[in-house]
């Protein structure tokens, strides 16, 4: 008599895919040799680790495309990989103008987090993009790269007007996060938040984000956005009972990380 084997669903996370199949002039190779053929590296690791039964969280900066029709190529690439995918927005996802436009054209088994939550087999997920905040600084742990000539990168400035602008967006994103967390399934055994920007800084302390996540009894928070991190960067930590995990794909060496509970 044969032995039956039932595989338990695993939860994986990876952010900042920065795909450019629809806009091939925006390859990530210009940001250093580690990014050469990065999509191929992601796919190889993904197929090696992840099964169709699994859940995969992608916390923003999915595609470099400016227009939805160009991003669709990248979304189809993601859809062809194993697992059920849940995506939230990043600061570079300019193709994602509104849920009403994106949702109807989504390939199968891709789900979006935006003022809502997604629940799958007892796992409930909420989140938002978030935004820059002066207190959430990791600059001392970033190896800043020389950008090649001809590559335009927007340099962050911190004038009074800039800071006021950032604070306004940050507050609106906190409200979006609250809306999303309100939609979490109260019967779920696992509660996850996915955001793009860091929830706190390298010196972990209380923020509006950490306070909200504690209020809604989140167990794990995944985030991205940070690149060229030093090996000793304190980006994975436990704060007041919540596990915070940085899932920027270059920090993960383009290998999805399994979440454990």
C-alpha cells in the first residue's frame, strides 16, 4: 500500500523585483554586477523552492513600467511562476494607477492589497505602500553606488517643503494601512502585514506603523525598498512581539525567504 504525502502550504516573500520585460531599456544591470540577469536568478530560486500550493508575498516595486499595458508582460511572467501571489504597491509602481484599472486585467492567481485584505487558508494579509519618514533611516548601512553616466536617478532632498510633503503622504498611508488592517479576517490563525517602506529605522523604536501593527495583532511584517545593504544591516528584527523581515530581492540574493511562525 502506498504512502500518501500531503504538503503543508508554505509562505514566502520577496520584494523589489524591478522587472522590465515590457520596457527593456530599464534593466537593473546599471546598478551593479549583482543585478545582472536578476530576473533569471529570481526565477531559478523561485522554481527550486516554491510549489503551486504555496503563498508568495511581493511587497512592491514590481515593474519599471509606466503604463499598465507594459507592466502586463511582467505580471504574466510572475503569474507563470508557482504559487498564489499577493502584491502590494511600491514607490516605482507607476503603472498601478487604480485598482479599478489593474484588477480586471490581472492574470490568474495574483491578488492585490490596496485598502483591503486578502485571506487564504487561514492566513490574512493587509498592508500599504507607506512612504519616507525621517525617523526611518538606514543610510549608515547602505553601500551607496556610483551611478553610471546617462542614468537618471532622482536624488532625495530634505528641504522644509520636501519634509512637509513627505509627512502629508506618510499620514495618508497610515490611514490606508488602518483601512487595510480593518479588513483582516478575525478568524485567521496567521496575520501578516506587507509594506514597501521600512516601518521603523535602524535603531528600532515606536512609530505610527509599529503601533498599528501591534494594535491589530500582526505576527509578521515584510517590507522592501532598501538596496545595497551591508551584511550587518539590522533590517530583520523582533520588536514588541512582531517579526520584521526585509525582503528586498538583492538583500535576499534574489532568493525568496520562507516565513515561519
